[in-house]
C-alpha cells in the first residue's frame, strides 16, 4: 500500500537523525512508512491520530498497546515519543527515543545511546520554556527551546530567524510553525560513535523532526562547544533539518539521495549567505548505486555514510547545475505534482536519477586527484 503525496502531507511524521558531518537518515520516517504501509487497523488508527495531531490520544493508545504486549514495540515507542515532544515533555520523549533505539535493526545506533546517556545524567538540563520567534512580517515562525548546554547568542538567534525565511524563499514555499529544540550531547554521541564505528566522529549535528518539531545538536571536532562559536554553521544545520521538514510538508517522502542532497544544498546556501564562504565538502571514496544510496540504513553505517552523503549532495549539485537555483521552486512544484522523483525529473529536464548518477560519476572522475570539492 502506498499513500498519495496528499495523504502524506497530513502525515509528516518523520525523524531525521544526523550523524558525522551530516544528517543520517529518516530513520523513524522509515518506521512510520513501514508501519502505515502495513495498514493494520492499529496502524490506520495511529495514522489518523497523527493526521489530527491528537498527541495525547497517541500517547494513550501506544501506551495501551505496549502494556498489552504489542510486538511493534519500537514503532509504539517512537509514536509515543512524538506525542511527548509535541506536548513539550522533552525528558519523556528522550526516554521513548532511547528505548525505541534498543529494538531496531541496529540496536546500538548512536543517537539512541546518546539519548540514554543524557537521561542517565541527572544533572543534564533539558530544554524548556519555548520562545516564540516571529518573522519580519510579524508571522509566527517557530518556537525555540534551548538550555545552557547549547549556549545561545543574540547573533545566532538572528541568523536562525533570517535563515527560516531564507529557506522559504529558496524553495518558494511557506512552512507552518515548528518547534526547535536545541541541545548539545556531543560527549555521549562521541563515545557511542567511537564504540560503534571505531573512529572518532568529525563534527556532529543531529536533527529529529516530527510533524513540526526539530531537535538540533552540533559540536565541532576542534572541541568548540556546541553552537556559540559557529552561528553561520548552526544556521546551516538548521536549514538542513528544516529542509527535511519542509519537503515532507510539501511533497511527502522523497528518494533518500534527493532528500539528503537538497537538505545539504540548502544548508550550504545558508552558510554561504551568513559566513560568506562555502562549507568544506569532500569527495567520497567510491560510487554507490542508487539502491544503496536510497537505503536509509546506508546513512547509519559509519563505514559508508560519509561516501553516501558526499554522493547525494554531488548528484543534487549536478541537478541544480542544470536548472539553476531559480529552478528549485519549480522543481518542488513538479515533485508535488508528480509525487515521484524520476517523473518530475523527466518532465522537467528529460532525465532520470540514473542519468544524474552517471553525470556525477563523470564530474567526479574529472576532479579526482584535485583537492576535493
Ligand atoms: Zn539530512
């Protein structure tokens, strides 16, 4: 069973966990998709509650299911986590997210471990007290939740606010109000990632977005704590995560390579805008086929994630090279109309994803040996 884009617009429940220098996967989104796709009566009931944004009912219903020993424990926990996030109970949401990560196909995934460590640290202050942030026209843009773990500055707040409107102009659409939680869990994440992947993460950012909520963390591998020293990069991260949210609000689930690629592009544009320079990009060491590139779990595997992100952003750059930045809003419209990446590409430019893959491979060959993109 597949949902139409219109149906998906009502079900923008998705989690994006971002890892090494990048965003890792719509992990929960995959679960939501698989969950709803099964179309059991329970799944349909939850889907309708999500559509109605009835978060208390979702918490009640999933709690009942868990108490009754429902085998879809992971999905229940994620949905309950969404409910808690939406209702502002950050600690309860972390608890559900951490527990859910124990049941997935990759039980040790870094974010789940990081959440568990944050919860175990009784002294860790968690975000509360949302601050409404308004746009230049007085419109409510988002609610900001943050704490002293993620030092905030006035300059960064201004970057973020302007970035929200910048992103909307970039894509030619408007986003509904969202919640942004900012925290720093670099320590737990670094330990978890090192244990899992055997290597140090470079710098890390993470985002989790439900229908209208983004969780953000970022720390830099030079030891700079969290966000305060890097307002432009923080705006870039925020734009990256907001792009995932925006695309799901507008289009529904996308092919993974394009979802990450567009988020990368938007984040780069924000850094370019606010810092006056491009972020450092890198060349992947290998070319992956589309099947691997569209497999969400690729982006959780420390051995391959960096290559996958490099390739997704490279292919998207090849696409934007064809249409130009002004063509991006048009492309979003085509995606909405066609509900399918290849159909939109064919309609707009007479190409498909495989063509872009070949184009990317050719451009990669021509610059290999240089200093990277
Ligand atoms: Zn991402």
